[in-house]
């Protein structure tokens, strides 16, 4: 049977499939910056690793900067730098390892502990 998923409507795709399609189509216009807002906010945790791996591959292969917005601290491993925002204000900004090892703000300490 021929795979006809290319003809599917977006509503026919799972949440993880939609996230991977959105990430994979990002380099089509050869951008310098790709912004992904809540790219891993899907109910199915099994989608997390494939989406993060795809974003990492796209970043390396196409030499594109990635601005990744997330409420999920598990995504920190793909970041070079992290800005923690609370109530619309940056409360900590540093290399991702520094945020993990030395959280400065109570919001950061609560959600980023190793």
C-alpha cells in the first residue's frame, strides 16, 4: 500500500507529526533565524526527543539560529543560552549550564533543579 500521508489534512496528523512537519518546513526559505514557540508542548511525551533531535539537526545542517520558547526545562540541552522570564521580565540570562548550576531566581530554582 502506498503511503498517502503527504495528501493528509493537518487535522489527520497527530500532535507530534504536526510538530515535526512545522519544524522540518522551517528551512525552506533559507532563514537566518527560526522561531519555534512551544515546539514540544504536546501531550505525548514520546514526541519530545524526536522533535528536539529534529530541531538540533536542522540547526546544524542549515546553520540557522534557533529561538526556542518553552515552558519545559527539559529542552534546555539544545540551548546555548537561556533567558528565564517571569511576569514578562527576564529574571536570569546566562549560558544554559550556568542557569542549571546556579539558578538565581526562585522561579528558576523551582523548575530548573537538576
